[in-house]
C-alpha cells in the first residue's frame, strides 16, 4: 500500500470504529435500562404494598442520561484534544524540545527528526520528551501529517544509539504517513466517553456511602443511601463492561498497525538493526528492571494504543494487548527469534554536527535508488563548502528569530519602490525582527530560488511555537509584504500557501472528507492544471495541460479549457485548494500525478524548480507528502 491507500484504509477503520462504538453504546444503554428496571422492581415493586409502577418516562430518561454521559464525555475529550498532537503530548507529560536546543541528546534527536522530515516531504514535527519516563517508548500524534508531534521517553533518549533512535523515529513516521494518528486520537475520545459511566457509578457509590440520612421512621421504601449505592454499583459494573469492549476494539485496531510500522521503519532507514535493536533493548530493560516500555503516567492506559511498545502490561495479554509480543515483532523483522539486549544508559552520545548529517533513503518509490547512493546529499559535517549558512540555521531554529527568516524570504530588492515599502512595513510592524531580516536577506539572495523553500520547512517547528496572536501577526505582515508591489508572484504564492496551511487558524484541525471523486471538483482541477502548465513557455503550456488532462479521462477536460489568466488570480486558486483538500484519500493520488505530469518537461520528464515548488505548495495545501521526485536533494547553500 502507498500513502493514499493507507489513508483510505485509516478512514475505513475509523468508520468501523464508529460502528463498533455505536454497538457498544447500544449495549451499555440496554444494560443500564435493564439494571435500573431490576433495581426498581426489587427496591419498590416487591417491598411496597400493592407494588409501584415505573415512573412516566423511566426508560426514556435512563437512555437520555446514559447517552449524555457517553456522548458528552467523548465530545468533551475531543474538545480538549482539539489542538491535536500538542494536546496529547502535554497530556502524556511531555516537555517540548526547543528546535535550537544545544543539549547533545536532544540535538541528536532533533537532527534525526529533521532528516526524516526533509526526506519524507512533510513539515518537521515538533519534538517532545517524556522526562519522567525511564522506559524506552515513543509515539506520534496529530490530525495531519504536516501538523504532527513526535514524543520519546527519557529512557529512549538516553539508552538508544543513533541508529536505534533513528529506527524508532522511522516507526513513528510510518504512523504519521499512514494516517494512524487521527484514528488514535478518536480512540482516546471514544474510550473516555465510555469510561464516564463507570466513573459516575463510582462517585454515586461514594456519595451514597458518605451521605448522612435524614429519613424519618414513617418513610416507606428503601433508604436513599441504599438506592444510590446499588445504582452506583450497577453503573460501575456496566461501565467497566463498556471499557472491556472498548479495550477490545482498541487492541484489534492497533496490533496490526505495529507490524506495518516496524516494516516501514526498516524500509525507511534501510537498517533492520535500528528498530530491531530498540525492540531488543525494550525486552532487555523489561527483564532487568521490569521497566521495558511501561509508561507511569496516570493516563497511559487511555493512550496505550499510540506508543511504540506496550505502555501497560495486561493479565489477559492475548485479548487486550495493544501490541504484538516483542519476540513476534523481532521474528517479523529478522526472520527468526533473537535474544534481548542490555539497555545501559549512553552517557555522552556523539553527534558529528549541529546540522542534519546525511541519512539513509526514505520515500516509497525511490528506496532502492537511495540504497545504492546510501545517503541523500545533505551537507556532511566534514564538508565546509556544503555547510548551510550558520546565521540562517540559527534563525530557523529559534522561535524568536524564525519570523525574521520568513520576512527575509519575502523581501525583494529587484523592485526598488516595492522594497522601500517593505522596509517601512518591517520597521512599523516587525520590531526587532526588521534588522535581522535585512541581515538574513544577504544570505538568501546568494541562493537560487528553489533553494529557499526548504528553509521554511526547517523553520516550521520554531514557527509553530509562536502564540496564536504572534502567528496572526506574522501572517498579516507576510501578506502585506507580498502585496507591497500590488501583485503576487508564483514564489510568493508558494510561501504564503505553506505558511497559511501550517500556521493559520485551521492548522492541525480535523478536516472532514466531503468529495468522493475528482469529477465533483472538475473546475477546481482544471484551474490547478492550468496554473502548473503555465510555468512552461509558449506551445509547451498547452502540451503540458493536454498531457495532464489525459490522465484524468473521467473529467473530460478539453484543450480550450486551459485557463490563460489563472496566474493573476491566486485567490481563486487558494479557494480551489481548500475544496480539493476535502477529497477522499484515494482520489488525491490521481490529482497529484496529473499535477506532476503538467509540471514535467517533455520528453525529458524533468521538472524545473519553479513548477516543482508550485506542486510542493499544493501538496502542503492538500495535506499529502511531497512526491519523491520533488524532494530537495541538497540543503540550500
């Protein structure tokens, strides 16, 4: 399966999850009504002279209150987790690792994550460390690949070698790319709602047992305390029956995904001893200290399906286990069983450089080519000529300086009048960033145009640390800098599209699928193909459009539908991208393939920098990884 098939599979699993959740809720509602009916019959009908009929609306009220607790609890938890991965990481007790961290262990982790993000074509995830967790474990969380966070335990940070840590990160990147994260967050909310019944029953028993009675001798019927205790006990038992089935659902959904993520980690890193060594050390740590991958956070059970290894041990491991046994996972990786490894702490991990240091090949379609090359051509620590400018690297990793880098990318000294207005805007609105932006501009101007966009990707973790107000200010000033010359160039459209998709108000929020097929958005598809085709000159424009349209025969696009004025109407293009982002996952690869065809030169099938950046921006807007052929092969110099 490729990325889009995995996304579609995740959507189908989400629908299955909702069906199973609905069945569990119906079972709980039926059990609540049956239990309360029996309790009422025993406490009142049998003990009162002449019996007592059920009150009017008895079953209706029981059902309504039960649904209110379950549905309200799930909605409450969903609202609490509306910020996606960041909320989950904080719930797990995670500490955000600043992109400019100089701690050697944290720097090593950040470098690995940056390498994989650049190679897989998604925004660099924010990184968290669970400092209170001595076990070896990790998880990825978020609603979208471009808004993910990645968290590792302190034990993983201190006990794993670089190759092993890279294997763990590769495992989590598989979850990011395969659409597992959104479903995992849904599971947290669903289980919280089901758990509300048990929690309410427990509280009711406590109130009944601790409430002092004011009952008179003339009162008939059972005491109120007894009713509360009995009803609370019934709800507590019913609630845990719901949790029982909820855990079964969670276990069934997550177990098979771990095998896929392990295999993906081997494919990503081209090194089975990476993820394999990490799993062997989890086993060794479990034998030595009963720690292994156990998470001590009180909410670990609720999040257990998200982790690399089993966060909690289960007595009924075959039934409730969210992860396959370690030996079974090792057998799938190596083909045979292996002994566990000692997981001693690594006191001072060696890291060759403070920049991404070359890495094994990633990507679904060019893995073998990357294997032959062994590494993509990121700068090596021993290559001074290939080292990125230190001032840009420092600016990209600091939340206080990253906005200045963004402004520098948007400045244009080619048009003196517009540049003068941009300088005025910077002095008025950018504050301390104004001077730094001017300094960074000198380095940026020495780069080629296509070498600039990767710097925005590299700065994204630092930019995402900005407050909502600071993000809004950055986006507002960026829009004014772009409008300084009263027109928008393609490069400005690319930068603004990436900025708004990853930093705008809706960044990281769940986007529901609304369109099942490209035919429902024929006009929008035609608009994008026209825009990409117009990056060619002369007759090549129409030829590129026709080649791309031929890949989408169901849309029936004709030559005369090529839109010649689309380059001056980027607002309409942005609206089209917003609609197309609501496409079903399996419909998006056809669109991406058509866009690549429109971008390629015939007959060489090469893609020039300008259309490549344009398609990369469209991929960001569509929340899909950048195709392998568009990935940067070198850091900008």
